[in-house]
């Protein structure tokens, strides 16, 4: 899988090869399942409704059982009446969904592959060399201008360079993430990934020309 590498001035430099482990065919079912699990875990699950035993209504029988011509009813707290309890509603207990570690890792690889194949992720040189927000802002804006971006960007730094997060945090429409903390949901939900070129072990893509061998008679 190939990725585009840009300089700190927003100039396209070359195409580089991402490690083969990231070059996976997308499995829609796995990605869908992963998104569901991560998205569900963002909800607190605090919704709760009152059952018929909790509503503030009398438990007295509405009317006698026979002779009225109407249906048989008990207390007005039954769920079929307005103001009665709710049947099978949320109880305030959240069921936590989990994914096996192996599935999480595979989904992360698939999400990276999808982002790079869709052109929604690029590598940038010099992100770890800035010391001031003004310098960082110039790099980000130069790359965004080259790519024609007007959306929010997720900037990804290596673990050892996370000390520079304070340099980037005040830039508008930019979120800083640590490479080792990324998951499939974060990667897929980002409009654009701008990654430090040191996040991967980069090897230049070599273009080899096939030379036809002449047959010797």
C-alpha cells in the first residue's frame, strides 16, 4: 500500500510504502461491528423509565370485573393507559459491548488501509521539529492548501513526540492524537488524517522497469 508524503511546506515529495501488515482488504462486516461497539461505548446508558410499580397512581381496580360491557381491567398503572408504567423500557443498566483484542487490531489495520486508499490520510515531514504554534500552523495550513481541505483534521504524532501536542492544540479545526492510542472508530470518523512521517517505518516505493529478455538462438 502506498501513501503520499508531503514536506513541511505542503509540497508533494514522493510516494512511500506502508508496512505490509497495513495493506489489508477491507471487511465491511468487521468494520461495521467495530464501529457499533465503539460508538455504543460512547453512550452512558443512563436512560430509565418507570414501571407500573413505580408510577404514582392508585392500584385500585378501575371498575368491577363483570356487567359493564367493557374490557376487563385492573389498576390504571398498567402500560396500556396514559400515565401508566412503561413495559420493556430502558432500566438504567448499560450492557457493555466488547471486541476481542485481535479483532480490534485487525479493524485498525483495515481502517488505515481504507483511509490511505481513499486519499483521506497523508504523511507529513517536520511535524516533530516545530517549537512554536506559529510554525506548526504554517505547516498545517500549507498541507491543507495543497490538498484543498476545508474540513477538520486529525493530526497524529508518535508517542515520543506527544510533548509537542501543546504546540498544535490551539490551531483551529485541528485535533491531536497519539498514534499508539488510535482505534478503528477514531480513524474512520476523521475527515482527514495528517500523520507524522515517523509513525511508520517508511520505505521508498521503487519503480522497477521490466526489461524483455532477448531470445538467444
